[in-house]
């Protein structure tokens, strides 16, 4: 009898875990839908205004220009009304190893709707900039 009650408790815990995973997936899917809707509902003029904040930084730039770009991304991301921009596919970090004397290649990566949502920053050697430790 004791083994049967333990088996029922384990089965109940498994069902609860499955339910929690399903709810988590549902929340994630709906959040993704909101982000996609936000960028797809932007007018062409809004997309141009958003992209113009970052387009001037594209190309081979100095370390001080990279610092200015990172500051612009932080300012953009501080407002919840703006489309969030990532650096090298990740949320922006507080501190990067960017040296003013080095040259960096900056590439803007738009999403399917033409809105810049990711910026790739690489050192001249081809390595992505890294978070300073």
C-alpha cells in the first residue's frame, strides 16, 4: 500500500511538471508573437527612424565609435517603447573590451521586417567583441 501511494505522488509530480513546461512554452510563444507584431506593425517611416539611429555606425570604425554605438544601443533599449537591439546575438552587456586604438567592423542585421534588431561588432582580427571581466 505504501508503494502505491508513493507511485501516485510521483505520477502527480510528473503531471504538474508537464503542465508547468506547457505553460512556460505558451508564455514564450506569446511573447515572441508580441515582438514580431511590434516590428511588423511599424510603418516604413518608423522603421527608417529606428534604423537611422544605428546605420551611421556601420562599416570599419574606431573603438571610440564603437563605444558611442554601445551607448546608443543602451539608450534605445532603456525605453520599452523601442525595439530592443542585441549585440552579437545577445542582450547588451555593461562593459565590453573595446580599445580606442583598434578598428572594428560593425554590421547591422535587420529582422525579416527590415528593422535592425542585432548588431555584429568584430575586431579587425575577426573576433566578436567580448564582455569585460
